[in-house]
C-alpha cells in the first residue's frame, strides 16, 4: 500500500542573513524530542503552545550531548526517540524555531511511528554521549533557567536576528 503525503507548508521567504535558509525545504510539521516538548520553552519562544500530537522516530534516539543541557537526535537503529509533533506552526514561528536551533543541527525529514514523515532537527555527530538525554532531569535542574533564557532571546529571534546577536 502506497501512502500519499500532502504538504501544506507556507511559502518560504528570501534569505535575509548569511546563513543557509533551512526553511526553503518547506517543512510542515516539526518532530520535537527535547526541550521544545516543554510548555514553558514553547511559550517563551512563541508566546503560545502549538497543537501537538504524540509521536516517535524509530531508528533514532535523543542523545545527551557533552556540555549541553539539550539533546541531539542521532541515529540508533535499535531505539525509538519519543516526542511530539507540532502541527500548526506559522511560517514566522518556523523562522523563530529555526533561528533558535543550533546551527550544527540539520533540518531533515524523518519517518515517524505514525507512518508519516515529519521534520526534525538532527544532530550531525560529535559531542554525543552514550546515554540518552533525561527529560526529567532537565525539567528538575534546568527548565526554569532555560525557559528564562528563551524568553530573553525571543524578541531578537522574532525580529529575524540569529541567536547570539
């Protein structure tokens, strides 16, 4: 049986910074496996909580990264990364999230447990620890400070400035 996937992605806008515009790929739904699963982070960055549905990415894991409190999605053929799909992002919200994500992440389409495809920020390698990222530990030890940092970054991201400027 062949599955048809229909895309209703927004029209990309021209690149305005020196970095490659990852959104020219026309992403429609975002698979979140790390910090973007937390309401406080989404609210701080976007000013709202987008619609979400549970999903997982077979063949991947949310790996702990050396020196970072957030994870990276990496290939792991015997695993499945649990997460959520953000299904109603506006193009402006995609721009904000794309600017927020580390430039080392690659925006890729991944197969999901739902039988559909979704876009995810995949970590290309390096700095990957052998253990999986611990969402409960992040929530208990880092979420408050991380969400506050996101809130401080949000105005610049919304203005189209890359993270760190």
